[in-house]
C-alpha cells in the first residue's frame, strides 16, 4: 500500500471518530471500506484494545500499519 493511501485511510479514521451523525459516520466508513485491503479494519478501531493506550487514545498510525500489512489468502 502506498503512502498516499495510508495517509488517506489515517485521515478517514480520524474523521470517522469525530463525526457527529450516523449518516456522516456511515459515509466515512464506506470510504474506508473501499480503500482498505483488510476487511477487519473496523475491528481494530472499534472492538480491540490492541491499538489504544491507557488513556484510551487510538494509535491511528499503528492501525494503518496493521491494515497495510494485510495479505489476503488466495485459494
């Protein structure tokens, strides 16, 4: 994944976490879904403590690196 795509995903994750309405969140979520090669990206943000520090701040760069490292299994 190139740096431009990583930056865009990071920006969108930050935007997703700051959106006020469900419609805005859904729109940003869909954009990330289209860009992310990892279908589990939302689990890292919403359902895992792996990328949060003690103050519950998300390490967006670590999430993006995890997404970028995803390699699909080709059957």
